[in-house]
C-alpha cells in the first residue's frame, strides 16, 4: 500500500512532497539519488520491500527534491543546490515534527546527506551512506578520475534523445545500475516509467550538470555524529573505493563492504545491508552526538579607509554614519539568515548555515553601503566551528578573518571550500590567486565573487 503523500512548504514557498512510513522509535530521513518519485517507488516490489523494512525499525521520511517527482517543478536554471536541498529536508522534518534523525543518503543523495550531518548536527543523530562519492567534479588532488568533458556531453546528448525509454533504462541497468538484472524486460520498463515521472529530460540534464560540480570533501572532517558507510564489493570500478575513501576521512565512520554488484540499493540481496543499518540505528538510538562542533560559514566585513573617513567627518558625524552602516548590515544579515556574532568598530563577524547565502549577503552589503558613501571589504569561508561557552571560535574563524582582510574595496573574497560547496547556486567566481595566510603552513587559493 502506497503511503499518503503530503506537502511541506519551504521557506521560499516551494512545496516539497513527502511521505512517512512506519512508527519506529527513531526518525530516518531518506535522501534518494539523482531523481525520484515517491509514489512510483512503491510500484517496484523489491524497492517497496526495502523501504518497508526501514520503516519497521524507524519512522522513515521520504521526499522528492524540488524540481523532481511530485514536488513543485522549478525552472531548469533554478534546480536546487545542496544548500537549498538541505533547507527542503529541514522543512519536511519540521512538517512531521522530527527534531533529530538519522540521515541516509544513497548515490547522488550522499553529498547532501554528508553536508547536512556536518552543518546540522543538532538535527542529526546519525549518518548512513551507500555507494556515493564526495567529489563529483573531479580534481587534480582527488584520486579518482572523472569522465572527460566530451564523454560527459555525449552522455547528456543520450539523455536528451532517449530519456525515459526502455532502451535508455536497459543500458543504465546493464552498464552500472543493476547488472544482475541485465536483460530483465520488466525491470527496464519500470525504470523507464519511473524516470519519466521523476524528471523531464531537461531537468535530468540540468541536474547532471549541477552534480558535476559537487565537492563536499571539506565537510568530511566536520562530521561528528555516528556514521555508517556502505558499498557493494563489485559495484562500478571506483564506487567502492570512493565510498571507502569518504569513510576514511570521517572520524566517526565505520565502513562495511557488502556482497553484490548492483548500484541500485534495492536490487540483489537486501538483507546484509538492511541488517547493518538496523544494528547501526539500534546502537545510536540512545547516543547523543557532539553538538559543540558544526560545519558553518563565516563572513567578515570591514569598512575600507575608516580612519581617514572618521578624521574627515569628525567624531559625531562619523558615529552617526557608522550607526547607519551597522543598521544596514544588520538588516541584510537578517534577510539572508545570518547570525551576528561580533561587531568590532566598523567591522562585522557573522555566521551562516549555508555558504551561498553568506556570499550573496556579502555582495549585497558591498552595494548597499555605497549609498552611505562607504566601501566595505568582505571575506567568506566555510569550515568547522567550535562553540565554547556560547562563543564561536576555531581555525575556520581565523581563516575567514584573514581572507576578509585581503579583500579590496567592494570586493568579496572566498576560499576554495566555499566555491566548491556552492555548485549549482548560480554564483560566479574569478580566480584571485594564491595567498599565504598568517599562521597556516600552505598557500590558499582564493576566489573573487562576481556580481
């Protein structure tokens, strides 16, 4: 029986379709890979059996990402970044009253689940991953190669012409998704129908382009909740190696290699995977995650030439101007959901739960204060923050402050970490070169946010 589909409303008004399965003692948010349709999923008996088993020991929460499945369709140039997807997941959690949950991400859902666990440990009791990767973009310092640009474009052309056909589905099953079902006509026909209902060809292409820019490696050391990382021994060439690589970089992770060759988690012998997940959930049910460390984004702003301006205006007028500047910055922090941490003289230190919001906030601040006859510089960095006695600190704060100090008038400089984490957000960056940041051994490459 298909569970009832309901809708949560995200902060920007988009409706996100969700379902709740079971009534176990711990909540689990399931993050499906690539595209989904939470009603069509139940038409495949093996997939329904897998989800019902999860719902036997958790309260399982399923949802379709915006732009896919039963959630609101959005323009293909506004498909969700990881940051927006996390907002949608929290909206669904709020709608069902889930304060904390195990976040279970499979395949393309893994990066979002990873980033969620690092960013929102107060809402994450545990993290489970299956057959995923931290870096979909490819990088010279990432040990697993990606397809060439030409190969990628050929794949997109195939989606454009064959999406949702049994021919396309059969090839996906045979080559990587579920080789044990190669030649199974029923499986190909169901997958073709599922894909048509999960996304349009244009949306699928747009998602693939966005996914190719995903890189959440910086989030891995900031995960401090219990973590279970799973992969099948004979999945595609690099799948198990990449998943193990992720597990090695998460302090609290346990890696388990499962028998089988299928990337689709519900295909093949489900029992070993489900048994591992159930043991994991039972073990963490009464545990509390370390809530004092969290992945966050810091923003530092500073008025350029403030001393000269104060001398020019005199104490009284300068104080009045500074008050207007502070009011402008505080209003924009509120608009972009930033949290003011400290104000020192003519500068601000704020934190954000998403790097794209921090960059956009910084850009708007640089524009807004020009009407006051001022220019500010800004620096943005994402890293692990520590909260001690209510105060935010850690090396990420020092790095953010030093990046801000390097920015020029009306310039927003960001770290490479920020640039990598905002893939799909529409933000544009220029290479600003390498800098030696005080107190850090290696040079840092910085990027300039382009308006």
